[in-house]
C-alpha cells in the first residue's frame, strides 16, 4: 500500500456498518466459562498450535474455495479481518477457555438492508468437544450480533451443516435454531459440492437471550429427585424424533 493510499484510508469516512472492535464477550455466571474476542498478531503462535493439532479432526468438515486460490499468511488473514470489520461484512472471534485458545467462531457474508443476515461458522478443539463450549459460543455470538447495541444488529443468523456431522447437529439443537431444510450442493467441502442442512436463529426468538435459554435448558435437563410412581397414571415417553435434531461448520 502506498503512502497516498494509507493517508486516503486514514481519512476515509467510516462505514456506517463498521463493527466496533476490539470485541470481548464473557460468558454469564452459570455458563461454561469462555471468552469470545477478536484476534491479534500476538495470537498467531497459539492459534497455529491448536488449529494444526486438530487438522485431522476438522478436515472432513472444512469448506474451501473450488478455484484453489493461493494460501495466505496469518498476518494477511488478520489484515482481511480488520478490513471486514471496518466494512461490517464479517468478524472472527477466538474462543478461549481458562485462558487458552480452544476454537474459533465467526460471522461472514453479512448483508444489511432488508435482510440483515449473516452466516455462522465455528470449530472447537477435539480435547474440549462435548463440554458445552460450542453451544455456549454460538448462543453468546447470537446475543451479541442480534441484541447488543455494539453488534451489527442482525435479524437472522444462518448455520449450514453436513447431515452426517452429528456433533454440530447437537450444538444447534441445544441453542434452539429453526430447521430450514436441505440445500442441495450448497457448499464446497473436502473437494466436492455438498448438500447441507440449514438452520437459523432469528431476532424475534431471542426472548431473554439465547445464552439464557441455553442455561435454562441445561438446568431443566439436570437430574431431578426421584418421585414415587403414581399407579393411577401411565405416562408414555415418546422417543426423540430424529427429524427434530437440529444441526455449524464443525465442532
């Protein structure tokens, strides 16, 4: 970038949709103790370590560019992140658990105007999968993106998941996303176009917040003291319908 371009960029009017950074979001009391925050150059080594240690774990679910554009460095990726934040078209947040990077969650392809929507993707390290980190991160991101005055104030978040990605299906079910059906050949994954189950989180579904709803669901699912059976009543508990399992990128 030339000196002239740098000066022009510095004095250019701010985009009205620019995302205010840095973003730091802390889980509320009672939730899995995670933090979501924007990435900096100081995170390069720690991010590289966890991402490449989990390469085999994540590869089956990883989307890519079918035109096979050349790779970029972490520094180039950070420049792209800052540019996307300035334009309001996307944001990447690290997931930290106990002061350690354990994953990443993002919103991309943000559209404003009459739609105000974005697409969510995330991953977490294999050693923390199944401990509630991914659902908590998704709920926190949705609360910020749709309900927080410092967020982009979106109306809808979309999550697209491969039908065989059972872990991600469970994540979105816990957060209470709406199933929207199968989209044929929707995304390029592992060398071919793949159909995805799509789900959405909508602003009108927030209520007291997706994180609060997640915590309420976890509390109601906790074991309750046993009560003596009532011989006068017989209650059939239906099997969980597989069609109700709501499926993000990878978890």
